[in-house]
C-alpha cells in the first residue's frame, strides 16, 4: 500500500511540473505571439481601408466621367 501511495505522489508531482510548463507556454503565446498577430491584423486592416478608398475614388471618377462626359 505504501508503494502505491508513493507512486501516486510521484505522478502528482510529475503532473504539477507539466502543468507549470504548460502554463509558461500559454503565457508566452498570450504575451508574445498574440501581440505580433494583432499588429499584423492591424496592418492588413489599414491596407484594406486604403485599397477600398482608392477603389471608391476611381468609381466616383468613372461615374463623373460617364455622367458629364
């Protein structure tokens, strides 16, 4: 019985170590990787707005040219 309790205690300690490691990795992902991804998404968003405004401008010019020759 004592051997079984000792094995269980060792397994619990091992699992706690693995949980600490996973927690550290999650913190790294949350603090590091997500920040970089957010910056990339913001950049893409700005580019899409710029392209949309250019397309809208060209559409306005096309409408003006077709209406007033």
